[in-house]
C-alpha cells in the first residue's frame, strides 16, 4: 500500500510540543492521525474522547490513535501501520533531548513509512540562551538546523530581546521556514499560525500576519 507519511515533532524540553499534540488530537483536520508518544501521562487526553484502550494504544472518537513507544519505537511503528481502519498520517514526538536526524532515519527506512517533515518547536524567549548554553547548547542547535520548519511558541510576548533573538535565529537557519504560533489572551493556543517575514523583527514588535495556516494537522 501507500507508505504512511511520518512527521517528526521535536524541540527542547518545555518548548511546547505537548501543547501542540493536545491541540492536534481535538482538531477535526487531524482525524485518523497516529501519534507516537514517550509517555501517555504527558498528554492530556479528554476521557470523553476515548473510544478504546489497548495495551499500548488509546483510540479516540475522531479516529486518532495514541501509541506509547515504551522503549520499542519499531514495535510502535508496526502497530500503527497495521492499524484498522488505516491511518492517514503519523506524528512522532521526539524526546526533549533527541536529535531529529536519528528519528528521520526510522521514517526513511522503516517498512510502511515515508518521511513527511521534521517540525521543531522553539520557545522564542529561551531559544538563543539555550543554544548558547555550554551543557545543552549543542543539542538545541542540532535540533534547529535539522528542522524542515520551526514553530515558535510564545511569539506574541513582545520584549526587548525579540528582535535580537529573531536575527540570531535567522542567521543560524537562514533557509528554514519559521512560523509564529501565538497564545491568545485566554491562554488557549490559537488554531492558526502566522508566517514570519524578516522585516517584522526590526523594532521588537510581535510579528504581523502574512499567511495563516493550520499547522501540523495540515502536514501532508
């Protein structure tokens, strides 16, 4: 059959990957998506959405399936590719310190899968400091340069360092698309994201809207 497109979702600890997964599981555009997570306890699954429970899987009423990796990524990939009814896509949540390149090797070589993209979530308030940290900086930079797309969390929080952080990020990954994913006033994550253009960062103001797009769920 047609290989399942697999998206790797990476980002350093606390960047916002779990928030993104929680939102995706209730997004109607993401129906019939398989989600590979390290720990069920880390994601907030609404009990009202749960349709079935297996030894390592939770089926949701919208057709999404959560599967626990449990130190056996290959077994989890096999479980989802054989799932009935068939899934349309799979999202693999990388651990906070994982290098995306290792996981993309699975997507490119594991039977039944094809790599869709590597999406890295980065907290714009912390990304530069983290990447310059003598202990974890190399891990953070490796995640960023390994991305096909970077999604910024907390991009709506304007501060004096916003412009500097964006200039630093653009210099590190000049050819990688960067998407702002702001939180709205009520604290809920917006279903839309805004594409950042370079001139938005000149005065440190939050980015203007250029293009809106439903993120992750629309990943082919």
